[in-house]
């Protein structure tokens, strides 16, 4: 009770300060200098066995919604863009301060603390905070510094940012010139806790095993992208290159031999083709290859999500990861919209692993997913949404798991419109999941980990989703 009372006092104090903010700042921040943006979803869900199930994906993917997101949990992402200098022309200098927050529950529960008073599971933290300046030295040049969602490619129906999802803290510059294309360069940093192991146990990444001590090392990523537009619409081809550096650990003691956590590096190359067919219709195809510590591709991971076991020398020599994505939307005369995708990933740890390290986690993983969401525009305000996915996953040494998901989602669109992107949505949701024996035995999905092994899984819920 004392802990909860303290939190309520803090919240009341923040509220009091905010109540005075308009009086203090109204002379400096006018309505034309502030822009609100955000994404959010809130709702409820049930399963016949009664567990708190909202947010426990049926997908075989262990970490993301890749394979469908309709049974996902509550999430709020409010943001503010302050126009510190707002130009009148496209070539004028423009300066913005961008900030946003993330809010979610760590226990797949209802987000509002008023419903369950479990404030310990509520997470609120800064997501973005950066300065963005355009046309400072020359028209077409943008520079930025801070913490940014540095990503631009999204399969929304699978909650999957792919190809260049490099969320981090750093700085960058983007230069765009008609006829020349766009160059985008950045230096980003990430930190992670590396587990230390004695020499006879090998050195493993954070997701496996229990170490003798933990140290945080900073990964530095050098990123370069080039995009060239062609054709009468917005079609383009894009190239991606990354170079990652992880220094030697500075923490050494009797429990941490000098051979543990040596310096390492990684490299990434990728290509993407975007074809614009007019209206909502398009097709995106991309492929990405990452080596050594930049081999992150497991279940749609970013390149900095290093996968697998280290070599006997403590490095990720021989490790690699491949990502392939095809994403499309077909708009049929504003009667039907079809949003679909195919993704495939293969991740491999180092080629020469210490024998004693192998039981601590898989050193290879593959998966692929087909997904399609047809939307029938019955009226401007009522859309009949259905969704089907087929997915597989295989960890080395284990049998391949397979799952099929089928969803029926009658949707109210209060603002009206005939597009797969129209929001907000007020949805009713029913999803049936069908698992093969290997998926059941290995409890491959968060849903199965919650309810136990079952061939047929059911989710019934209602959810609102919005963005602006």
C-alpha cells in the first residue's frame, strides 16, 4: 500500500505541474508549433481456459507478432513534435524536437491500473527524443541527433519492421536531391549485458545460460543507405550496408579469463525493391545478409540481435543470418483490399562451437510465414476483415513446428473510408489456431506456454486500434 501511495503522490505532483505548464509556456509555444502523433491499441480478450491471454501470441515466433497480431495486448505510444523553427517553403530551414513514450504491461494484462491495480507491471519509458534539422547548410540535407526509431519498412499486420530496423541512440544525416536519389548515413549505439563464462564453458550471448558475472559493452553501428527512385510513381530501389564493432570487455577478474568476450565485428548487406502500382497497391521485396555479431535475423530480429553460440575463441566467427521479405497490397476498385506477406529467416551461430556450450541453446533456427488479410468494404463504415497465416519454425536438433491461424474480424470504421490503412478500427475478433504435434510438444508459441499443449487454440476478443 505504501508503494502504491507513493506512486499516486508522484502522479498527483506531475499532474499539478502540468496544470501550470500552459500558463507558463503559452507565450512561447503556440498551437501552430506543436503537432501530436501516436499509435495505440486497447481491448480485451478471452480463452476458454480462463488465463489472462491478451498479448500471448499464437505465433510460433518466440518474440514478435510475425504471423499475425490480432491477439496482441494493450499498447500506447503518444508523441509530440515541437516545431522550433517552422519554414514557409520546402527549402526553408526547419527544426523540430521529437519526443515519444511507450506504455505497456509486462504481464500481458489489461494496461489500465484502475482495473487490476498491478502498477508494477506497467512500463513507461522514453522511446524517442531527438533534434531534427532540415535544409541547414543546403536544401535537401537533414541532420539529427538523439534517440530515434531509425526504421522505415513495416508489415503492419504482422507488427514487423524489417530490412533496416535499427532502433538506437546516435546521429545521422540524410541528403535528398531529385534525379540523384537519397543518401542516408548514421552512427548508432546499442548496449547489452554479456554473460561471462569460464573457458571450459564457452562464451554465450545473453539469451542463453547463466554466467559468473555480467558486463555491459557498447556496440557501435555504422550505417549507410542509398535509395534511387524511378518511374512515374514512387517506385525505388534501395541498398543497405552496416558495420558493427564490439570492443573487448574492460572488466577482467579471476572469474573472467582474458580470452572471454574478445573484440568482435559484423557486417551487413541488403537490397530492397519497391514497386508502386497506384492507389494503395504496391509490392516490396527485400533480402538482407548479416555476418558475425551482426547476424541477427532470428524470427525477424534486427541485425544487432546476435544469435547463436560463439566460436571456441569467444568470437562469432562463421555466424550469419539471412532475411527475405515480400510484402504487398492489392486494391480492387475500392471493393476489396488484400494485404499479404511472405517472410523467411535462417540464423546460424558460429561454425566451431565448444562442445560444452551446445546444450545451452540452439545454434541454428529457421522459419517462414505466409500471411494474408483480405478486407471487404461492405460500407464506408463497416469492413469485414479476415486473416489467414501458415507458419513454420525449426530449431536445430528438434522437429519442425507448424501452425495455421484463421481469424474473422468484423470491423467498424467510425470515420469512414475504403482503404486497408483507414483508422481508427473498432474490432470484434475470433482466431482459431491449429498446431502440429512438434509445436505442441515444444510449446512453441507464447499462447501454448500460457494454456499448455493443445492442437486447437481459441481467442475471442474486442480491440480498438488507432494512429494519427
